[in-house]
C-alpha cells in the first residue's frame, strides 16, 4: 500500500471512530453546557454532512414506528467499503 493510500485509510478509520463515538454519546443525551455535550456537538458538526447523505436516502424507513436512525450504520458500512478499496492500492 502506498503512503497516500495509508494516509487515506487512516483518515477513514478516524472518521469511522468519530461516527461511532458520536452515536455512543447520543445514547446518553448529554445536557447542554457539559463537556460531553461540547464533544457531541463537535463530532456532530464534523460527521453530520456525511451522515445526512444517508439520512436522506433512508428518509421514510421506520421499523414499526420506532425512531431508530440507521443512517450512521449505513455511513460506516460505506466507509468500510471505501477502506477495502483503498487497501488494494
């Protein structure tokens, strides 16, 4: 793997972790003004443009009326696929 491919692979890995941490923090519903809320807002600012693409694709998808958002999972799967492609070079 070339050095550019390694850098892209590393960046994709970091971005996946940012999405995972954002989702994990969202389960705790951090209160405004706390450090956890600031971390969540920062991660949301960075990851929302990408996750929003998948949210628009899944707009009407609901499982028996639940409000579960599958767009972060789909976004991570797409990044894993991109990592596999990058790893070939």
